[in-house]
C-alpha cells in the first residue's frame, strides 16, 4: 500500500469516527435556583428530575438522598425506603438524567451534570431539614456519582457517604478486548442498542423482584452503546477518587456480585481514608438492597447511620477483612446489562 493511500484511508476512518462520536446530552445554562416542586426537583437549568420520598410518621432522625443504578430509576429504593422510614429515616430518590421518567431516557448526560444534580439535591434537603443529619447514598452507578459528589471541591457538608456495590469497574481493570470493543462500538455505531437478557449474569437471587424489574416499563431494556461508554467514563473517574473523600463512609458489597468485580472494588476501598467502614455479605448479590437477604443490609445501614462507630448488627465487616485479599474469580462475560428473570444457580 502506498503512503498516500494509507494516509487517505486513515483520514477517511477518522472522519467516520468523528461523525459518529458518542452522544453526551448538553446541560442548559443556569436559569433558575434549584427547588423542590410537588413531585420533582427543579435543577438550575430548569430541567425536572422526578422524585419519590419515603417518610417516617414524625420528624426524621436522619435524611438519605439515594442515587439509583444504571438503567434503573428512583423506585429502586421503595423497599429500603419503607424500611428506613420505620427506623425514623427519611429517604428521597430522584430519576437521574437519562433514566426513568426523564424526557430523554437512554441518552447519556455526562458525569459533571449528574454530580451537579446530586449536589443541588443535597443542598435542597439540607434547607428543608435544617439541623437534621443528611447522608448521600449511591447504588452501583449511583455509587460512582455519589463518590464524585463526595470528593467534589468544595466537599458537600453532609454527614456521611453510603456506597452500595459502587460501580468502579474502570478501564484500567478491564480486559483489553472490552476496552477496544467498547471504544469502536461507541465511536462507529453509538446509537446501537444492546440487551443483557442473554448473558449468564445474575444481579440478584430475588427472582420475584427480578421479574417485576424486567416488566417495569421505566427500566431501560435496550441500552445505547454510547451510554455504556459514558458509564465507563464515570467508573474511571470514581475509581480514581476515593482518596479525595473526607466524609465518614460505609461501603457494602455482595460476595456473589457478578456485575462489578471484586478486584476494582478492593482497589477502591483500599484508597478510602482511614476509618471508612466496609461490609461484605456472603449471600449478597449486586442488588443488595433488593436481594432475598436485603433486610440484613438495610438494617446495617440504618444502624451505621444511628451509631457510625458501633459494630454492624450483621458482623459483615468480618468477611470484608479478608474478602478483598483473595476474592472469588469473577465471571468471564461482560456485566453491563442485566435484566434476566431466571433464578441464579447457587453453588454453580
């Protein structure tokens, strides 16, 4: 091949890639002060984030802002929110940009916009509940967003950070084939959609919940590949951030998690500041707050909020002390998309 022909081919490929760059929805300019409406959070750009709340009978002893995972929405916290309300804890959750009841479901909006939304929501809850402790909780993708929000400069003035199976599976911990395939897909066919129903991946052992999850029309079933690319960018940033967190932190993780591998989670918790608490649940999967043993995790979180220095009721910190030294082998197939309704095969 002549040098000129090679240059022309490379130029054509670069033009195709540039024309098919991953979509990141732009955030509008600041036009209003963030506010809590009747059923939505109004953000600075005027966009609205549908939210749900689970409140105790009287004044709450604590407030939790909960951020949901990838392809999910605020209703992810219905069961834990009701349980925490019985402990006197108020829980608020909203549909993050591009998910649930958002006007552009399935479109990635970028980590900066997602973090700013979380920080604005925290400020709104602090204004609504002056003098009451406020905690930031993130599940999976929401854990990555919460990590970046907690490490923001200046750091939010909240009382603690709770990370449930945080999505920190960054590129540096992925096989090269995953990285190359994702980059090519996101740049050559960014709007191509993927389904996870054929993967041998089990997000939970709660089959009834998984069937309802799969049937929920607000759960995204077909995921744009450029949204997956954006998620990986978010996980890259989250894995690099733990040293910048100054808040009291609790990390909970399932020993059977087949979505976020144990190795990057171990790297992440190793970088957290001294005094951070880590719990690993022997029977837990990725959807820890909705697993069959979810109540154990839910009660541990409530206990940590009530007494951050006290031992957790489940003793799950005992397994955490050795788990990340030699975690079980992760599955060999990609983990991003999971909506299978079939039961996990215990012991397999």
